[in-house]
């Protein structure tokens, strides 16, 4: 029965038009047939799966699938934030650790790993709003703290209204600048008393503070399946900022392999890097 469902799903997906696929941002159709079929099947209820196995015409099956996909369409204001086709190169994981939520969240990333347990980490409590729907699941947790290579507290620079925060932001005079004293943890210390079951991936977006976060999470990161890091192309974006070169050299020395890059719209400012842990992928 399961094999029949998968075969029919592959056939239906191959017959869907690209224009329709692109209209459903929460379903990453750039996957190969096997990966996207498994993703869709994991979301479907039994009633829809039963319909797939019946001897319906292809047009009827396509209509059923479209109806299902529309029911999954996100109401989040930033449904594609943090997602790009290269993420399909990353292996499935049981848990996702998201460091640096921001006011928009990272729904685009979550859409590639919809069935994961999630840990959210951000020093600004107001960013909980961006992941409120995920926090309805009590297995998902939010930690209000900053991360570095040491524990303690630091003055965090926050743009008002809240759009960006960090320890090394430049004052571009485009918004009001506030400071908050926030607790600081290391990844390793934070998760020393938190149980993570199965495999996990980590996303880091900390506005120039990437190296300190990585150094403070050597143990946790070394056991992760993959790492996604936003970093500056040069070290001039923030004061004392790490750069692409710094992050790339550090992570490759730790046994990670770069598998995908997404650059900012101006191709000059920053980029997202997706790494696979070669030791865990064997």
C-alpha cells in the first residue's frame, strides 16, 4: 500500500506545473521526487492518502493534491525567510536548533524540515512572536539569551522599532538605537542540561558574532549533521565582524563541507552558507 501511494505521488508531482508549484511557498518543490514525496506524505492525513490509492483520473488526483497543498499554505508574514533551494542538499534531522530568530523568524528553513523538534535562541523576547505557532507544540522551546564563547551578560544593541540586534552593530542613523543588558550563554553550556534525541542541525544568524558562537559550541556543533550560517562577505559589515573567509576556514577545519551558498540580493553584503558534517554523513 505504501509503495503504491509513493508511486502515484511521484506521478502526480511530475504532472504538476512549475507555476503552480511556485505558488505554494511552504512546500519546497525543488526537491527530487523521492524527497518531496516523503515530505508530502508525512503531512497528509489518512483520508487523502486513501484517495491517492484509488483509481482516479490524473486530473482528479492533481485537483486533490492542489486542494491539500492550499490547506498547508502558510499565513506567516515571511513564509520564505531563510529558505533557498540549496537546503535540499542537507540531510533530514530530528531536531533543529535556530540561533538568532529576529523579528521575521526563519519559516523558509523550517519548511524544509517540517517534522523536526525545534529549539529557538534569541536575546530579544519579542522575537517569540515570529515563531508563536511553533511554540504551540510544547516539545519546542525558546531560550531568551545571547550566545558567545563565554557566559555572563553583555550590552546588546537593538534597533527600535525592533528589526535587528547585535553586539557590534554600526549606527547608520536610520533608526533609534537602544541597549539592553542580556544574559549570555555558550551553546555547549546551554545544552549541557537539555536532552536532544536523534540527529540535529543548527542555524546561526548572529550579525557578525558567528566565530564566538561557534567557539562556544564546539562540542555540540561537532556532533551536528549540518550547519547553516549567515555571515558577512567581508569583515566591514559590522564592527569586529567575522567574514566568509573566517567562517569557512574554521568550519572546514572542523570537518564540515560547504554544499550550498546563497548571497544577498546586492551580491555584496552577506551570504548564507550550508555545511554538512562529513563525519556524520558517512
